[in-house]
DNA sequence: GATGAGCGG
């Protein structure tokens, strides 16, 4: 840490001028794990002052190229400068951490940098089954009421013993998870890859959902009811509207109870003229897929 | 022309 903040702020143009009255040249030396940089300058009151800065040396590994670059000879105006950064033309700012996506050299030194721990990790980890989805999306979210106990287990190992003893069924689950024996359905053989549960987002199954586009602006939910009810029971209708204005966005999702009904609705209504527009009806894809 | 909103960690 520089011990004299105010000195740094003056521009180096000033400093260069000041250096012209015969001030001793800056110097630096290493004391233990501290680098001591000494320089002399004229302060605001016109007095010569000695500024000593102490830098804690971090033994951070640098890439080969950076290390090599440090051995280069100085050139140009700085030809005769002592080794290390010259405080009259170099400002040491705060450390900047960079994250490299692929750098073989970085990969080898993963131990000391805390950032590296985050790197290869899954973005989210379910608190219930430890899989890489949000806890709220976990297939077991409502199946086992063990969530509170599992949370306790995370933070307070001592509490586990008591809760486990009190509720044997819970403890079995915990034991299995700790032993790593438990295999969530998404990981079992024959499971569909990726962590999604059987019900896609928010208890909606798009297997029997159709999307209707090219709806006129003034079509309402009830109109869609009337239009699609003949094909079968409808679980849900969503007419996309602008959240603020409430205007229809011109498309809707019709969620049938039975997929066959949805299929017939597509066959029956796709291309159907409605409100002087030709409707387009097709299978809905789960939201978020572009 | 357009694939819903929402909960975070």
C-alpha cells in the first residue's frame, strides 16, 4: 500500500519539472517481503521531501512471458532508469484480476487463487439433490419435506445428529447423499440428459401446448376459449400481453389436457381465417428456447 | 414477427 496518497495525485509532468532541481534519484530495495521505494520531491510548500512507499510483495506466479518481459532492458528516455517502475512516469494502481478462459499456464496454478475455485464450478447447485439446477426446480422439491433439515446439515453438522435421530427417514436420505450413493433420476440410466425434471418450468407441460400466432390485437382469452374448446379440455390459456400497456402481443398458448386434442386443434385451426387474419397454430416449445 | 413470468444462490 502506498503510504502517501497525495503525492500520487500530482501529475507526472509536475514531478518531472521538480526532479530537475538536483533531487536524489528514486531508488528501491527489497526488505523481506516488502518493497521499499524511496523518492525525493518538492512539495506544495516548496520544500524537498523524501517519500517512502512500502509495497507488500505478493508471491504471485506470473506467466512466463510477463516474467521474461521484466528482464528487458529499459530503452528510450527511460534508458538509465533504475530497475522497476519509475514513479515519475508510472503509477501503481489497484490490482486488476483477469480471468482467462483458456490458458494452460493458469490451469497449473489453481491452488492459491481463490478465483480459480469458482472457475470450473457449476453455476447453481440444488440444495436438495446437489444437481446443477435451482432448488426451486428440483424434482424432489415437494416430494420430500426434508429441505429444512438438509439446510441445517449444510451449516451445522452438530444439528444433524439430533435431527437424524429424531426423524429416521430423513437421516436415511442424508446418509445416502453423504455417501454419494444416491443417484438422482436425471442421472440415472435412461434419463433424459440435462437436469430438467419431467415437468418443465413451473408445473406446465408443454407436451400438449400449442402456440397460436397472428392473432389480432383485440382477441381475448374468452375468444380463444370459444375457438379451441371444441377440440378438447383446455388446461390453461395464456394470451401474451404487454405487461405495462396490457395490449395483446398477438400470440397465445393453449394448453390442452390431452396431446391428441392439441394435435387436432393444430390441424383444425392452423390456417383458419379469424378476424380477417390467418391464424398460425403449431406445437409450443418450452419457453426460453429460441 | 412474435415461445408465457418468475424465484434466486
